[in-house]
């Protein structure tokens, strides 16, 4: 299993954690819910997802 380490703004982390607790979800589940089109989409998480996808695509292109 690949391991992913994220550096995020402390305020964003607190907001995500609070939202997760309010929704009785884990932090991971809350992030997935937002990325999946839940009530509010986080522009930060969408940008992060786009960056991770671009890095993955570049890694695949370099390995060919």
C-alpha cells in the first residue's frame, strides 16, 4: 500500500476535523465525502487531487 503524506494548513485541518466529528465520520471519510461532491466542495482538496493525478501521470509517462 502506498503511503501519502500531506502538508495542509492548520486552519483547514481543524475545519475538516470538526466537520468530520459533526458528521460522525473519520477525517479520511470526510475528505472523500467532500471530493465526492458532498455538501461543500473544498477547493483546496480539489486542487490537491488534481496535483496528485498530474504527478501520477508524469510518473507513468517517465516509466514508459
